[in-house]
C-alpha cells in the first residue's frame, strides 16, 4: 500500500496457489492428502483476507490460477466450486469476487472444459455466481509443451532450407578458431583463462549444433539474452583487460561485426518460424466467427476473440 500510495487495494489475488500441488505431485504426496492441505491453506488465506477487508485495506480478493481451466482429473486442478464453498464457509458475506486464468485462441479450457458440476465450465460458474473473470496470457499460448506467440512478425523472405543461416555461421566459427589457434598464441595465459575464453567464444560451434532446435522467436530471445550475449561480453572484457594490442582489437571488431550480422539474420529466421507455427490459427479464427476475422493482425484477433466472449470481463495484455 505504501509503494502504491493507496489506502485500499481494489482486488487482491492469491497468485498460482497450485504451485503447492505441483510440488506435492513431484514429491509423490498422495493426491487426497495434497488436496486436503491445499484447500486448508486457501481457507486460511481467505480468513485472513476477510480481516483485511474489515480493516479497509482491500475491497475484494480472488485467485489467479493456471489450473482453473484444466481437466478436473489432473492432480493440480483447482476447483472453483471448492473455493466458493470455502469462501461461503468463512463468511456468508464473503468478498471472494474475482478469478484470473489463462485463455487464448489455442488454450480455450475456461470456455470449453466442463470441469465443474452440471457440465459447467469455469466461466459458466463464475458468471452464475457473479464473479469477475480476468484473462491472462492472451498472446502466449502453450501448445504441445512449447510457447507459441499469437502475433504476426513482418518478415519479407522465407527460410525453407535455412542455408543462409549456415552460410553466416561459417565466419563466426572461423573467428573463434582463429582466436584459440592464433590470436591468443602471443599471450602467456593460464589454462583456466584459456578455458574461460573458449567457453565465452564458442557461439558459432554451439549454434551450428543447436540453432535448428530452437522453437521460435521468443525462445531465441531468451537464449541469446540469457546465455549467448552475456558470455560474449564477459569474454571481450577479459580479452581487453589482458591486452590492448592491435591484433586483439582487430579480432574483436571483426568478430562483433560477424556476430551482429548472424544474430540479425537469426532473429528474422525465428520470426519467420514463429509465423509458420501459428499460420493454422488464422484459419481457425475464420471458422470460429466471421466477426473475428477482420484482416487485422493476429494479436488483434486474439484479443478481439476474448473481449467478445460472454463471461469475460478483463483481458490483461502484458507490455514490454
């Protein structure tokens, strides 16, 4: 409240309480025992949150759960019915009024999975009970254990064979070999230093082996930002601290130039790949509802479909 400079929070959500169930399943805790503990914890949380409502620090509370819309046979399923019964048991005038869950053009369980009694879906029950329904991940769909971005990238060329990528990898591999075999030969380095530099400048070799295994643009951004670029930065920092010789500086400039060209091409390739992966979704949108197929971009269609679905109140779109 201090950080928000507010006296009252409108809606306070318990965030992914099913993480406990994910842990319990990995620990082979019997499902019945895990469920007992899970809903006991939710009851304790609700009791506390009702006291916060009395103090005027929050108005309403709810749960954000990725497992509201999944099959009720799954170990990690979160039952909205049970949560409502708990809230009613805590207070006849309870303030459990909002739920949040993922839904998008591919993950439609909130509207299609009849996991509540009476063949009702989560959205059906929420609407019946007057709960606010917030949707997250409208543009990030998990499909066959991989993340698909429901967006269109502007890529003018095709990469059916991937030959351009292989061509651009060659000078980077050559640069890295020359560093190890030639450029560093004039420096008297400890074995640990050589090993460290080799680990930093093995991008070409690594990508030659793995570039075709990456799943799309989001995967590439993560791999390059978390694993590849930091290594290059550390390696260059160490090289420049060891020697300011023209040979070292020339090698660094050439290597960075080749890396920039390679990474730029890879980014376009993975954008093209991501477009191919979701191309079938466009046709599905057209078949579902003509009004959703307006010639707009994929992201617009994805949000339009959710916003025009009865029972959904808010669609949360993360921005970077």
